[in-house]
């Protein structure tokens, strides 16, 4: 039978609840306790797939094709697990399901209420993660902060879980923030006390209080929190802002959280072994020679929109004993003049995206990379951009595009497949989740992967248009990764370029600190050899 750890948030959001949940998963795993994780998002959207990255950050895609919260990326990267759609629950999903049951007549004339119908549906979804994963412990992070209106049914459901599952099988961790007052040079505990009171009002007494702060937390402060919030002093866990997020499991372990959880939940656990993790963090914190990458996108002011890309770059750089420095370049204001930032980068990456805004800037960046022989990695939209730019050069016209951006273009090199036409819904109607990709021997992509078939995660509607494949291949582009039937171009690369490789999928979701992704390795490997001025040669394509 699985045991459950519930994380709630207090005081303010964005204090690292997701990283904490992921880190707790890592410290349990390092004791040979198997773990799965679930994120509860109380908003009414069915999934974040229809939300703008400016509202919600990156949409993380699971192997089974769910469009989920970016916290699932932390869980996968920290714990080394592959999660499923069951790991992200929203109010939208819960209410849709309860209402569908009501319409079917499943409730036999009953009145449908938040308690018990909605809370039962929530508990069913929490237990589903335990059933699917067979994990010893399921960590459930409740998004938002205590007191949010949408969060109430979820808090009520997790309150009921302690009674349902038994006291030894459920643990509540409340993550709060201790503000620092400069004038008096002190950390304040009052907001934490208030938020614990709010939690108690709902019927939840936290077992652990995780206190995020930007300053060291004194014994006195811990005593105070322990007294006012009625938790053991050893369960007041400080979480002081660290240099890297990957250090958090080490900090929580040092603070004794691993042992506390094991004892309180009476878990069968091995000795904690975080040696590998500790070594990687030490390597990460050692100053290293930088490799500078230009990331060209339209949400560069909001780096959460490209979270997994940033992490994947960092993982690959670490494997080469380098530190990645990212120049965030706004595609709407791209400057390719002699002083432009683009001229100072050793590699260019164009990540995924939707809609026309910023597209022409990305095309300029791809042209710059091609002509100046700067390594380029295109991710999903970034591949479509590379193809459009190359085809504009081959066909000697600007009238080449994806039909996503120009429905009437003369050369629709990126287009919908005939079977996709007629889709009129926006949510969940893309090519989503893992698909196999056969690597074409002798290509840069095959060299990077050194295997025959890769399994990668997709999230897009538009595809490479095969009507132009032969012409573009003859002009110097290679389809180096293909679907098993050979019909879908999954990876494209340029022959006469040091490293210009793009993929229709999102490799960033599969990269780990201890297992960087092959395409990011290939890209950083080429970029670190590049002089910032770039080789000033143009390719003979015209
Ligand atoms: N907008 C493009 C498409 O739908 C690319 C999507 C993406 O980059 N994830 O095909």
C-alpha cells in the first residue's frame, strides 16, 4: 500500500514548492524508496496546453502525451522517473469528469456536491498515481497557496486522506516563506503562523514546515515556529536560497528531512546515498569556462517559458566541463548588425513556439547561423524555422512559409497533413507524446545519438511538407531522422555546415543532469569549438 506526502504552500507562491517536492522525491529514492509524484493545479483549465507561456511558463509534455505543468519537469529531472498524464490534475479535469458522470445518470438522482462528489473524484485521481506507478510513496504537490478559493476542494480531499489511509501513511508538509526586514535585520515568522492557522482551520495540522528564506535561519526562529505552529523542532526545515536548484536535495537531507519522513511514515528504507548527486552539484558549482548560447524566442523576458531548454543546455555543458551562458534574445527585436549580441554567441538555439509573432526574427537568426557557420539547434518550431529559411534561399523568394503563419504562401514547406485538416478545437489536438524516430546512418544526428531508433516527445500540429523534400535534399538539407514509415521528417540537418541540426520533437524534456540529451551534447560540443566572431564564410547554396 502506498503512503502519501502532501505539500501545500503558504504566504506567497514561487518559493520553490515544486523543487522541494522533486527534492524530497530524490532523497527518498536515494534510500531505495520508490516514488511517484503528482501536481494538483486548482485552476479551471483542463490542462495548461491552452495557456500562454507568459501566464504559465513552459508546458511540459509527458511520454504519454499529456500537456502538463512545468513542475513535472522538475520531478522527472530530479527523481529520474517518467510520469504519465495521471500526474497532473486540474479543477477543469475534476469538474468535467463529475459533470459527465452526472449527465450519464451515474449518481442515481442524488444531489451533486463538492463534498463528497468532487472530493471523491480528487481522491480517486490521487490514488490512481499509486496504482499506476506501484510506488512506495506518492508525493502530491497542491499548487497555489492556502486560502485560494479554487484550492479548497483539494485541501478538503487531502484532509480526508489521513483518515482514509491511516495516520502512519500520510504526511503533510507546508512550504512557507520567511520575509527578511532589512531595517531591523531579521526574518519574520508571522506570515508562516497565519498560514498554518489557515491550514488548521481546514483541518490540516502540518507535520513539517519547510521555511524558504534568503537568509540563514537561526535556532531561535526555528524554536519560535515550532512553538507557534505546533510542529517538532526537527520538523522545522530551513530552505535557504541556494546557488543552484540541484543543491536543494542536499540541503533538505542535511537538515534531517529524509530521516524524519522515513521515521514518521515508518518506511522500509536503505541508507541514504546521495554521493553521485553530491559530486554533480560540486562540479556544477565549480567555476568553469563558459560557452555562450543565444536563445532566440518571443518569451525571453520570462525564462520559465523555456525551462527545460535551459536545463538541457546546462546538463550538456556540464558534461563537457563547461558552464552555459545564455543570451536571451527577443526574436521581435533581433539585431544582426556588427554589434548585435548574435555576433557574440557560439551557438544559436530556436526553441518551440506558436503563432506568427517573432517568426521573422527567428528566420533571421537561422540565416545568420547558416551563413556564419554558427552551430544551430532548432526545437520543433526551431526546425520549421530552419526549413523555411533554407527554402527561402533555395527558391530565391521570401514567399516561403509555414501555413501556420501564411495560409496562402506559394511554398508551404511546413504544412498540416491532409488528415489533420478540419480540426476545429484548440486543446489536446496536436501530435502529442512519444514517437519513434529512425536515424539515418552517416548523419550528424545519427552520430550524436549513436543508436538506430530514438523515442522522443512531440507537441505540434504542423509537419515538414514532403512535396519539397527532394528539392531541399538536393540543395543540401538532409532528412536525418524519420518516422518508421519514412513519411514524417523528424530531424533535418544541413550538409555543408559544421552543425545545423533541428528536430520536430522536444528533446529538452528527456535531458537529465546525469544523462544529458544526445542532440544537446552534439550542439554544445560543436558550439564550444566555435570562435565568437564566427567563420565569415557564406554557404554556396544560391
Ligand atoms: N507551432 C508549431 C506547430 O504547431 C510548432 C510547435 C512547437 O514548437 N511546439 O507545429
